[in-house]
C-alpha cells in the first residue's frame, strides 16, 4: 500500500529492480535454458555494481551543468537542443535544483577538505560555508546521495572501507548457492542510496541498512 501511494520514482524503480533480480535468480537451467547457470546469475549482480558506479558518476556530472552540457556537444543539433531544454526545465524544478545544489556543495566539501571530510553528521552544520541551496527559504538538509554524503562527512578512507565491506558482502553471498534474497534487498537499498540520504541519517534507515548487511553476512557459514 505504501509503495502504491508513494510519489517517489526511485522507490518504484527500486521495486522493479528487486522483481528483475528475483526473476533472474530463478534456476532457468531447470527449464531448459542451460546457458543461464549460476555464473550467469552472478554476472547480473556484478553488472548491477558496475551500473551503480556509472550512475553515481553520471549524477556527479549532472551537478556540474557546464561539464554536463559539454559532454553532449557531439550530439546532433536537434537532440542537443532537446537536452538543453530538458535541463532548463530540471533547473526550474525546485526538488531537482535543490538536489543539484546539494551535490555541488558536497563536491566542494570533498575537494576543500582534501578528502578528509567535515566530520560525521556535520554536513548541514558546514554546508553554508561551501554554497547555498537556491530558493526563498533556508534549506538545510544533507546531500541526497549516501556515497557523496559519506565522502563529504567521513572522508575518502571511510568511503573505501565502506566500499570494501559492500564488495565483501557481494563476494560472500555470490559464492554460495542460496539466500540471494538478502543480496537483492541490499541492491535495492544501494540504488535508493543514490537518490536519498536516510540510510545514513535516520535511525530507521540505519537499522534497515545494517540489518540487511547482517543478514547477508550471516549466510557465510550457511553456504559453506
């Protein structure tokens, strides 16, 4: 019911990502599709990680409008004009423009702190030193991306440890043959983290995220 009533596009996309993973996790080789074996299913999860990295790099470039426009210069004039019109519309959308401003602020934090961050939970306390969110009202909220938020607050070293942990969880679950449902749940959360911050800032989000990681890691001895 909650998903039906939500207006969050990322939440709906995350739901369909979960459905797609469940479908791809079925043992289709039992139905005659021999090429779709364990290796094929695991490649889907690896492909998702590559997609997630690319998505965040793209989102980071969207936060810089001149760079974004230059990357589209090779397109035909009609297509380029449509892209420019779409970006102009996006800039006028308050929700989207705020997200772009927050991305810009987070990137300035990362660069000006030389990758050491401003401190855990200190994003909103320091954000006005690095930029202002457009609008008539004062807007104090963390960047809507857990990866940029982690880099801006805790720095590069914490981000590397976080990335290593995620990769270890993927490796642990993928080398087994069962309980990939926890990895599917983690994939959904990692995707949502690209568009919101509550997995690191709200108690409910932190509980859900670390509980999912714990369930995934608990399969280590079961798979053995």
